[in-house]
């Protein structure tokens, strides 16, 4: 299985990098862009073949290491293959 | 008194703090490599500044999972005082010994300069050498020093007297009213350093070891190390 974890700052936590990107987009003439949040994507392969078990395992990884849940939210995609 | 300084790959203030603390103790603290599973008997543990593991993933995140940190947490829970400076503060929040997190500086830039700190709390082995409300000058050098915690945690830290140092103006005035970057990184409530509930763990972004000798331009940092020796020696 393949796992993809998206980590972003929580809503309500100021994201200065996202804000800077938003301002730069406006300066380039891309109007109407709001709420830019910058994050990171972590991809990996799992030997686990049961998607539900994989989900539980990756959830645990997020809580313990991949995200700092004080300031960050995470989203998990598990895909076959 | 015996002190130990933890060394991670990428630590760069480990020797500075060894020298600064060593001059107060009278002998050099032990250096303990991150791969060690156990720290030899010690009266004080210092988690130094730097860029442990290259700040991979998040500042302090990888170091918090290293073998030696398991023993730091275990010893801290038994009451051994732990001082985390800069990256050390980040590591201590990542491993759960201190609440909150250190985020990217609000101005997005690495900031390296002397700042003024107000000593908010003197009831600890770390800060007992200062006067309450005393203004001291200590350098900072970091990219991720923007202290964040939820309002409930911030209220508790302030209410229980666990904010050790806060950024302030040169005259001790609130950083938010002093302007000119008195709060250099956007930290919530101008927090520069916090204590654990037990007051035996201190995390701070400024570097007391960098102003611990008059030849370096100031001695305000030495008070912290001298008092540790007085309290623990």
C-alpha cells in the first residue's frame, strides 16, 4: 500500500509562510486568493495490505512523529499499489 | 556537582554551554552522545542549542525520538533538573516535557541579536539568582522561536508563575508596547522561556551561555549558571 500524509498548520494558527505566498500571488495579479496554507507531504510504502490496518498504523505515526498536533493537522491518503 | 550536556548530530552550542557552565561549577560537564541509552548519574542535564538532525521534519522532532532523550525524560520525571536552550527548548516541547511548540518566526527571518528579557519568575533553581522584574540582556539566534500554545495553556502558565522570561523593551516595558522588534519572533504573550509544572525543567530560546563572560560583552547569562551551582552543588 502507498500512504500519503499531508501536514498543515491548524486553522487558527498563524501561518506566516502561507500569508507571504498569498501576498506574492496577489502581487502577481492573481486576485481573489485567500486562506493560503503551506504544508508538507510525506509519502511512503507500507507492507501492510489491509487498508484499515494501514490507516490505524499511519494515524499512530502522525501522532507520534509526522505531525506536531499542538500546531498541526494531518490528513492521510491510503492507496493500493 | 556533576552536569551533563547532550550532544546531537547538528548541535552547535554544546561546547559553549560546557565552557559557560564549567566555569561556574569548577569542572567541565560530561558530554553525552545522542545514541547513549543512559546518562551517567548527574545533577543537571542541559539540552543545548543548534540544529539537531538538521532540523529535519520540524526543529527538535528527530532529536526528541533519539535514545538519549528517553533517559532525559525518565530522569526529568524523577526530578533531575533539565535546561533546554534554543534547539534544546524545541526538543523539550517535542518530547512533551514542556507544553506548546516553537513555530517559524513571525517575520520568517532567522534572527540573531541581543534582546532584553524580563525575569518573570525567580522561584526555580534556574532563575533564583535574578530579581523578579529584573531586565537582562541575552542573545538569541533562531529561525523557529515563535512560542505557541492554546489560550488555556498560556493562561495556566501565566497564572501558575511558570513563565520564566519574557521579551521586553530595554527599560523593562512590555514588548508589545516597546516596538522595534522587542518581541523578536512573534511569541505568544512575549514568552521567551517557560518552566515545567514542577519548576525543574526550563526551556528558553535566548542563549545565556553566550553572555557569561565580560570579555564577550556581558555577564547576565552567568547568573543563571552560578545559581544552578548554588542550588544544586
